[in-house]
């Protein structure tokens, strides 16, 4: 089993390097700073854009087996329009590079809640077999597939980022069985996707 601290370090340094390659000046924050692993300033052009990035890293032997645990803190509402996640998938095969999924906090919160609540309340599941609380939610790599390498989304404020979650998630967000977490911005007005 992989050392979780080492996995976290791999992801954070990988994302910092990818940001630097794209003209951002990244600074790793100290452990313990809630919600932010990297602060970055865009150094190219006239926009001195500042963003906060939370990195979540997961390892797996096979791409479709990778998922990220996302607890209640990850599902909380955004505090401002420039909070992003970069989900890093690190394969066990060192010949393959990590895969990156870039998305705003509100998209992560929706994905985590919808994926978990759909699983938890699945009418086809045997009664009493699914009882994990939302604090134990996980998001599958396949759910985030359309966010892969979308570093360009860091240049867009959260309300203007296109929703790239699976189409079926929009219907689930409107379903009383699933819905969206309390305080989520989309509860008032669900965007198109």
C-alpha cells in the first residue's frame, strides 16, 4: 500500500511544476492551511490573477480503479470565485505520467455529493448494504474525465466555468433522492451542461 503522505507530496509538487510550466508562480502552503495547498499568481500578461488550489492525489494500478475520497470539507461551498481543485491520478506504472483533472470547488462539491448520494440511495441496492455517510464519499476518475488537463479553466472565475460533469449528474442534481449539498450555489440556479 502506498504511503499517503508520500502520495500527497507527489501530487502537490507535480501540480506546482505543471502550474509553473504554464506561466503561474506557485507557492506551496504549509501543512494545516485548510482548503489550499498551493497559492499561484499568473505572471504572464497583464492579469495578475491569484488562485487557490487544493490538490487531491490518488494512486491506482488501473486507471478506471482510481477514485478520490472527498469528505465534507471538500463538499463545502466556495468562499470566492477563484478556488480550484486539481485531482491527480498517479499510476503504479512509473512509465505512465500522472493524469490531471482541473475544476472549480463548486464542481467538485457537486460531483462528490451526487456520486455518493446516488450510490447510497440506489433503489436497486439491497436494503441495509449501503450506509456510508457523505463524509466517506468518493469521486471516480470517469466522473471527472472531461476535466482532464483543463488548465485553461484556471483563467475563468467559477460561475463562468462550463460544467463538464456527466450529463446524467444534472438530472440527479434535480432528483429529490440525490440533490445537492446544503449551501451549494447551484441549488438556487442549476447551470446548463
